[in-house]
C-alpha cells in the first residue's frame, strides 16, 4: 500500500499535467510557443524626433529679444510678433535691453532658458559674445532663431533675414551714387560695429563702390549703437570732420533721420546727400524738404509676424521650406538655413506719403 505522502505527491503531479494540457489546448494553431512578455515601456510608441504637442491650455512660448526697445523700428516688430501669436494661439514675451548692450541681451536670454520657453528669437548685437549662451539654449532643447541680425550658425536653427544681403548692400551704394553724380567722399552711419548682418551689407557697399564708382571714396564708418541721440551727434561730427563730404549712408533705422537733421541744421541741404535704411514715417519730412534723398526698408511689422509664424511651425516639426506660403504673409525664399523675407522698398519724395509705418 502507498503511504499518505506518496498519494499526495501523485495528486500534485496529476494537477500539473492537467495545467499543461489546458495551456497547450489554448495555443493558436501553428504557434506552439506560449510567451508572456513584461515591459516597463508605455503601451504606445514615441518618436524622439517628433516635437511635443501643445494643448490650448499650454501654448507655445516664444521669447523675442530685439537689440533694444522703445525705438520705432523694434516697436513695429513687436506689434507684428504679437499679432502672429494671437492668430496662432501662441504666447510671445518681447523683452530687450533699453540700450543696445550685449551683456543685457545675454541676461535676458539666460532668463528665458531658466523659464523653459519653447523658442528664443534674437536680433544679435554681438554674434561672438552671444554664441555660448545661444548654444546653451539649444542644448536645453530650445529652438533658437535669429532675425534682423544673425549670429554664428552653431548658435541658431535658422535666420530670418529681411532681404538678400548682397542685393541690399549694392543697392544702398547705388542710391547714394545716383544722387552724388557718382563721385565724392561718403561716410556710413552703422548700428553696432560687430553686428554681423550690418557688416555684411557694408561689405557689399564697398564691393559695389570699388567696382562701379571709382570716383567715390569711403572716408569713415561711424557706429550709432542704434541710439538716436548718438546717431545725431555722430552725424554732426562727420560733417565737421569731413568738410568735403558728398553723402552719408545710414545703415540702421536711426541713422538716416539723424543724418538728415544734421544736414538740415548745418545748412547743407542739397549739398550732402542722405540715403539709407529707415521707415517712411520717420523720413517723410526730410524727403519732402530735400535734406534726404532716398529711404529704403521693408516692413518691420511683417518681420515680427513672420518670425513668430516660422518659430511655431518649426516647433511643430515643420522647418522653413523654399517657396512656402505663409498665411497672411505670402511666399518666402529659403536658402539653406536662411529665410529671405523679400525685396526692399525705396521711399522718395514722390511716393513716401503712400506708406504708413
């Protein structure tokens, strides 16, 4: 006779056999293996290359950093940026230094990094000094865009340029030459000496002058730091230091009105020609009285609008493409990592009253 312990063992073996038979019977035909896989991964696939999706409660946040605030040009940029943000359901924080100061720009960008904004769009004063901070922002997963004034490529995803640099630089030189009889000394009132985009325009002014206007001579480049008061003082100094000056090119928005005012006050209207980049509303009185000849520009408001639209598109995983149609803007050109907004417009005595910005 079997002992009670042996009987219990036989009962256990029988139970195990029944479990094996039951599991085998439940297997699909042609799949003899039964495997359970445990995973700590979520039940859905994620793609690291895909941008995060923002809900309406948590819109994209874009920090925009101009060279400085409270001058008409950058005020209009802010208006365009805010309009774009409203139409797209994004949030724009527009913050810049009161003067064109790189150290203050860096602090603002660092604040945006700490605030974990989704994108930073900056008009760079000094590309070299800004680079480490912009690289830091990119390493933190923030999209970095430059607009108005570029930095090194390592520091940003793409650059929103107003115009083709070569075309604009050559054109500014042409507008002065056409008004001085293609001869005489001239000076340039630029913004910041290290601003990359301004220097690119100056480079092409020099090329155009040397190629086509050998009887003209560049005698000085003076920096205004985009400060209207400094621009006016520098313009007066240029007129005093160079009594044979035939013309001045203003390379940033505060330059031409300051130069025209200095020419007017100095009794040099018609003798010293003034051209350059500035808004029609700022230049209209000087164009009308002859103390300035040509103002050239694009729409700063459209620049702000386009920058925000492209930032949001990039955050959604849609970087700028050549020929893309931007709603409420139009077609843009893209060459590599540079977006070109369009061609500039010349404002003269004859047409300046047709524009209002």
